[in-house]
């Protein structure tokens, strides 16, 4: 058996233990697993989404919010439609063309910031609309919390400034030694590019990363530099889970563990591939999310063939340390919680027929337990989740030489795909020199014995395995029973 190797497009194709393609699959320790299709479930919002969040109020209720350039929305309790909950005074919001909404929960209060309007707040226990956050806080790009403090970073009047509220009171932003409210300007490192809070905070700048730890009066917070030159390249690339934070820097992808250990996760794997495929004119359309069920960091971006539309997802499994990619147009990927539990009768609100349901009957979506799922907004401004049937998948091996030093006639192989009634197909690529381009034959489906037959004469071969969409499969392990005949040296 030849196992499917990790997808490493930055490495050489010949005998480097790498796959040349891993499309629409999830990397795992056992090869690859299917990536589920996206299906929209909620009605469209008015404009292109600029940010979204799922939170749980103190009474246990799940709330989902999102925002476009001019409005903020709340998902109805049935999880099928969005309601405009923008402020009632002050007019429409004016999010910048390359701006976004960020959100932070503080007890039953949700803070929303977009960098151009006054920070907003929504009381999940009683409010029907957002309103201006009290205490005249500065317009800021990023909202967050650290322990009992509200945080606003990248203030409109100072892109290198981070400000925190009075302890236990997000409506008090007046600097005071008594309330501990204050701010910090960073003299170097450039503009703030993002913030992640929790027990401590991590401030991402263009060319530095700072750890923000509560110390108490008189300093309140201590700032320790984690890096001196390495920073964040794209605001939307930051995503966190427990003590892990993922982000894109100028030289590739990194994982920050425990607010101290910096781990390169894309070096000699996908960093160069990304540079060759991303449209750098649309870095502001990068978005990232965590799939906690599958242990995935997912980052979406606009490719250089996408005409400005975000159309690619890079998928990183932090358990296996492996990558894959997904072809999917979208506006934003994020992590959302289902807030409505559906009975069989209740499914009628979604579709009048079983065939019309957007997700399989056994999908986690219908449970509505508040479990976090990988979600997105599509290019029609509709929200949905990646819990559908498997996408059409493609896995391609690297080049292998069946008869060392000689040409060979490739005759057959068996794709090892575990599942029910799944019929993979194979295309064989060949070349006689590593300096030549690879040429491919025709697609051959597996026969009743699971074997794909072919007759391809060459010195170097590779196998491209395709699995049809909606197939019921669990693992693609590799290829087996490779049959060939040794030929001459020329």
C-alpha cells in the first residue's frame, strides 16, 4: 500500500512523501476525510456581511449576531431569519469599504466595534436594539475583554493605542487610578492588527506581538513583547481556540501557543503556495474560523483567479499538523452555534419535503444544543453551515518511479476509500523527465473489484483519485495493488 501523504505543495513532487493535491477534504492522521458541503439556512441580510458572532447569555440562551456596512442583525429564535437590531438614533452605520465588525461579550452585554462608528452595545437580557456604549469610548476597530475589563484596540485617533474600561464597568472609559481605566500606546511595531482576549490578552501589530497581563495598580496591565519583528499581515486571519491563536504573518502562517510559544505551521508546507495563489489586493476579505469538532483552523481568501471574490479555504488540522484546501465561494467564515432545536414537525418550517432539507437528517445542526459549528455567509448574503453531504474530492499523489532507472507500463491500482457504495475514479499522470510537464490520461472508474485499470507508459507516474460528491465515505487511505510491467531504459 502507498498511503496518501500530507498535502505539501511547497515541496518537490518526486519522492518527497507529499501529495500534490488535497481538494475538498479534511486532513487527518489516517489520510483524508470528506469535507461537508455548505448549505444556507437563514434568509439573506441586506448587504455583504462584515462580521458575525455566536454568544451564550448568562441564562444559557444562544444569540447569533452579524453586521453589514450599515446595519447590525440578530438571528431570530427559529434560526431562519435575521432581524435588524441597529441603533434607533444616530443613523445608519458607516463601516469602511475594507472594514469589519468585531464583537466581544461582557456578561450579558455584547460590544460591537467597526472602527468608524461609536462602539455599540446590546443587552441580551433586555435590549431590542444596539445602542452607543456608555462612557464615550473611542471609535475603535477591535473589541475584546480581559477578565473584568472591556478592551477597545486600534482607536480611530491612534492606530497604535489600546484602551481598557474601568474594572467591572464597560460604561466607564475615563482614565482613573481608582477605577483602573487607562490606555497604552505602543511606540513601535506599527498599527494594531487584531486582539484576542481572555485571562490575558494578545495584541497583534504589523511588526510585533504583545502579551497583555493584568498586574494591578498602579500599572494595571503589563505588556511583554512576544516578537520584535513578526506581526500580523491580515486582520481577518486571526482565530483562536483555548490557548491556541492562529494568524497569517508576512512570511506565512503561525500558531501562538499559551501566549508565548510561536510555531510556524505553514513553512515548507503551504506558505509559498499561498503567495502564488492569493490576490493581495483583497487581503481585507480574508476571514478565519475554528472548527472545534474537527480540530481545524480554516482561513478563507480571494485567489488570483477569483475576480475579487473569496473563493478558497485553507484547512489546517492542528492535531496532525497537516493542510488541505477547499474550493468554496464565500463572504465570511466564522464559528456559529445553532440556537433552535428542531423536531420532525418543526422541520416543516425549513422545507416541506425531506429531499428539500439543506442538511442530512443526522446533521448536528438539527440538535440545536449550542454546539459550535463551522459556518459561513455565501455571496448572496445568506448564512449557513458546513454540515451537508461530502463535496466532490480530489487527492493526487506525488511522482513515483515504479521501476527504478527504467520506464514502466502502469496497468492498474486500487484506491483505498472506506465507505458505502462509493465509486472512486482514477486519472494517471506521467512524464519521462522531472523537467517536463505532467500529462494526464482519461478518468477511469473503479470496477466491481475496486480496481482502476489503465495503460500508461512512462518513467514517472502519479495517480489522481476523485470521489464523487454526495458519496458516503469516511476515509481515503491511499492506493494499493499497483500493477505495472518494467520496460526499457529509454
